[in-house]
C-alpha cells in the first residue's frame, strides 16, 4: 500500500511541476523547452529528485532551475497542500536525446 501512495505522490509532483515550470520567469528556463519526465520523492518527503529533459539548447537551464527553486517549491506547496514540501534537486535526463539519436542512426542505416 505504501508503494502505491508513493507512486501517487511522485505522479502528483511531476504533473504540478510540469505546469509550474511554464510559469518560471527566469529566461534560462522560460526560453527553453523543458519537460519534467519524472519525480522521485523520498518516503519522508524531505527531498525529491526531479528528472527533466530539454529539447534543443540547454545552456543555463540547470542554473535557471536552481535559481527558481524557491518559487517552484512555494508553488508546489500551495498546489499540493503538502505538510512538508521536499527539497528539490533537478537532474538532467538525456534518455529522450539518446532515443532520438539512435532513431536517426537507424534511419541512416536503412536509407
């Protein structure tokens, strides 16, 4: 049962962050196409690892996200009504880029 609750928390955090990211005013984030691909919240809610991907140029996105963490956490607390708002750690996820690269290689081999 605890695993199911944890999945619900992870999904809720992921969905809300996807919306919150679009409201970040920092140009390093606002001008990039950032997708939240996953969230892993600790069972005690003390911290959360947020996995994101960036389509195209990602220069400064990590720094922009770190800079906007206060805003992002306060918005998350308001929207999810959490007793404890986790400390957020943003981790770049390159799986989408890797998949696109492999797809391109396969197309080159075929054609």
